[in-house]
């Protein structure tokens, strides 16, 4: 009887330990562990913003990352499905079970990721920004006309697609989402061409501004005045004014002449 009781107790304990162990594994599978450093964020409370379709409805799904004075942090949170988040200009793709060490600055291409989930996020460092015209890079990739610009956009998109295809430690769902993003960026680049071409019309490129000024022989003219023009440009010589002779003073009539003239009246 005692042996039976001991066996039942042992079996119950094993079941309890097994359920607890499976529960722990399940919890770990539904969590994300992030640690590392956030630089130049302007605060020790950095918001990691939810970047899904419902992001416009509020910030309830945002995650607050609390750092020390040097920007270091270590946090674990529950995540039930793969989700996009943003930290400053950096876009992160987090999947339940990710365990990464990260280093993030205000510049997305400077980010560093290592650990489980790093491959997708290293790819995301080079995502484009629709407000900057996607592949136009805020006008930096404009060419002389639309045909030339389109050829450049298409080649950049092909490189991006090839990079996505070579990823091995990402899900098919991630590749499908990012393929759609590449196509959307291509269309956005075409649409933004008109506005950016008007904005940069007549603006010299960096190479043109650095190039030394040159004068073509056919456009070079010497500004040598002709002899006739020199004569016209000479100031008129002023003729000397004639000297004014002093006015003659009227002679006063003598008293004798005045008397004679008066005698004639009387």
C-alpha cells in the first residue's frame, strides 16, 4: 500500500514538473529578449513604436525601453506573432523567440544586430523611405530624364530583391512582405520623379559644382573696343568761354552842358 502511494505521488510530481517545464518553454517561445545600447536618442526612456497596420489607432502596443545613462538596456517582453517596430529611423522585424544584442543610433544604416533574429534586421537596416521618394533617395538618384532614372531604379530594386532571396534564416512570410515592399518602392519612385525633377531643375550636381570652370573657344569673345567707340567715349572738350569786357560807365553830363540845354527851354 505504501509502495502504491509512493508511486502515485512520484507520478503526480513528474506530471507537475513536466507541465511546468512545457509551460516555461511555451513562455520562452512567445517572448523576445533584446539587450544592447541605444545612442543619441535624447532620453533614457526610448519608445519602440509598433509599426503594424493598427499603428494609427494608438500607441498601446508600443514598448518603452528604459536605458541607463550610457544608453544600455536589457528587456524581455511577450510577442505572439511577428511584428514590425521602429526605433527612431530604424525598422525592426521581431519574431517570437528572438534573442538579440543590438546597437542602434539615429542613422539606420549604422545599426548592429547579432543573435537569433539578426539576419532579418540586418536586412531591414537598408529599407527605403517613401517620403524620400524611395529609390530616388530624396533626389540623389535623379538622372537627366525619366528613362534614365527608371533604369537606375529598376537596377537598384533588382539588387534589393536578390539580397532578399539570399536570406536563409528568415520566414517565407517575411520574404513575402518585403517583396511587396520592394514593388511598392518601385512604384513610389516612379510617382515621385515628377516632383523631384521639378524641384532639382537647374540645380547642379556635386560633380558639376566641383568641376573647374571652362570656356569654350566658340563662346570666348574679347571685349576690345573699336576706335570709333573710343572716340565716342571721349568726353566733349569744353570750348573756352569768351572773356566779358567790362561795361562802359556812362559819363556824367557836365554842368555847362546841362545849363545850355536848360537855356534853350527858357
